[in-house]
């Protein structure tokens, strides 16, 4: 199983200094985080696309290209690319370029996104929310499948026999579909035979397992090769030297973000009791000392049979030093425990087969 991180690169939406200075420092820290994740042997780093004052990355491919020059092995993904409000041709070109810069380490994680600011910003009608994603995903797949493209939809001008360049080093360029808890989205990814990344940001994590069962069943019914299917679970959490330190360091920034978003969406406020419940054995937060987090990742793998696990640690205004220490512990302490346990389980299963 691949182990990795993702972040939205949070910044203070109302800084005491200029937003340019604030953003420059966050980008510097972000590149350092990706570089460290590569050095400690993590497999994947994902960057979300947002168009809000509280996040600095609106162009993931650009930031990932900067990280590509500083890293050697880690895979570089969006998490997510808001495909509905972007042009699939430009998305493909940007990530194909990233793939060339990184020597074949680029990925696209495409989704509708958890915010809607990009739709009016780029002139799209929210009434077309679902159709935009379906059409643009269809075009992106056509771009990925061949150099010369013939495509026609309803919401975008057609493409007639045009070549799209550059071509990526990886063939095909990896494309994941990011989903929340919508069964239709999971089933669509399965029917298309595309890898799926399931975001779990609330509730007991085992209750999401039926969604991946649905994904695999939809793929089976569509005649997709089961060997090519991949699944990821993307969760919130944090790692520190002790479990108490992890909880104390993570709670404040994470609660501030969840309450800010909650006010926008009409959720009730969170509190420390709810937070502590969420970090229990089956809760959605993967948080604690390295041994505790490793045990929870292993337990979740038994439930989901997932191929990838991505952890969002840098939520809100987490101090950079704490995030760096968390990444170090993830790569040097958590990952070896998880990999050893899963290797032993796999070898045991083969021995009894």
C-alpha cells in the first residue's frame, strides 16, 4: 500500500502582513514539506486546488513542478483538480508537462471539488454542475487516450482532429477520481475502470466501506479488469512524538478550519469532546503517536483493502516545525510498521492459499 500526504496549503485569510508575503512563506514551507516527504520515503504528495483567501494553491501543477525539481521519487498529484470549472486540454497539458519535469511522477486526481468559488470565477453555471464534470471527464479521457482528438459535447466547443501536446512520459497519465460519499460518483469511477480516492472527513470510517464495495461491483459489471482497479482513502490526522501532543497540536488549527467552513455551510460548531471521539479506534481522525497511527492505518486497510492511504496533516495554521516533525515521524516510524505488517499479511495469505 502506498502511503502519502495531501494538503490545501492553508494560509491566514486575514494576515497582519501582505497576502503576497504570507503566500510566499507558505509556498516555501510547502516545498520543504514535499522535499522532506520524499527524503523519508513516503510515496505520494497531493495538492488541492482552491480559489479562496484561506488557501494559497490555485494552480497545483505549478507548485508541484517546483517540488519536482527538489525531489527524486515521490509521486506528485493534485488533490483535487476541480475539473468541472477548468479546461481539460489545459489540465492535460499542465500535468503532462509536470510528468516530463518529474521524470514520470505526475498524477491527476480529478473531482468536483468541495467548494464552488471557481464556478462563477471562470464563468460556469452551477446548474450545470453534474453535466460539466461528466463532459469534461469524458474529454480528459479522450486526451489521455490519444494524441489526435475528435470530441464533441454540449457545454464546450468541439475538437476536430487536433493534436494535444506535450505527451506525458507515463502512458497513460495516471488519473484518479476523487469522491465524497456519493454512491453515483463511486459507481461511475468503477464503471470507467478508474482509480478512486475516497475522502473521509467525518463519522466512523468503517461505514464508508460499502462505497468501495459498490465501486468494485460497478467495475465488475462493466467488465473492467479488477487487477487495474485502485482505491485510496484520504483522511485528516496528525502524528507527534506522543498522542497527547498530537491531539493538543492538531485540535486548535483543525477546529478553527472546520468551524469556519461550518459557518458557511450551516454545520454546528465542533468542540474538543467531539474531536476526541473522532480520534477513537474507528473514528475518522488518524491521530496520535507513530505506533497508534500505524495500528489504525493497518486496521483500516483490513476494512477497505485500499491501495493507497493519504493523510492531511497541515490543516489550518499548523506551525511549520510541527508539520515537519509529523512528516518525519510518518516516514521513519509509521511507514515501516505499516509496510512490515502488510507484507507479512500478504505473505501469510499466499502461504495458506
